[in-house]
């Protein structure tokens, strides 16, 4: 697995935002899905996490000047947190699980999480 893989761009000329990753948590009783988007503004890329409930996420990094390397995206996914005071839908409990990941920009991301799920007996 090439953890240094980095797409040349997230944006294909059709707009200033792009879907980076779709995460599904099959073991959750609520069947949560979380999407990670990249938004371009003033030469920077800002990252945003969206779920069904409208939770506010703390992510690192929250911005960058170029697309993330695969290892940086994995760290972002594995370290994202929701403010417990405003948590909706028990999402922090869901985040303790291992997601199923889909990404056209990071094809190896699915393999990474599939291997991790298999190692922990989820697959």
C-alpha cells in the first residue's frame, strides 16, 4: 500500500468542492454514513465532514494547501471527533467502529479499511 499516494487535485473543473470519501458503519444499529468533502477557497483546501444528523466535527487537518497523502487522510478519518455536548444520534459511539470506505480519489483507502475490518473480525 502506498501511504504517500496523493491525488494531483480534488477538483475536476466542475466546482470548488469534491466528495473525498464516503464512510459507512455497518455494525451501527442506525446504519450511519459520513461523507468527507474538500472545498477550495482562496488557494486553500478546507475539509468538511457531513453526517445525517448535522453534527459538528473536529478534524485534523481542517485545511491544507494541497491534497492530502493517503496516510494523512487515514489519520483524519481515524481521529475525527464530535463535540459531545452537541452530539446527535450517538455518533461518537459509531466512530469507535471501523468503517467501510469508498473513494474514487483514494482507491487504496477501501483496501486499508477492509484489511483492518478483517483483522478485527468485522469482515
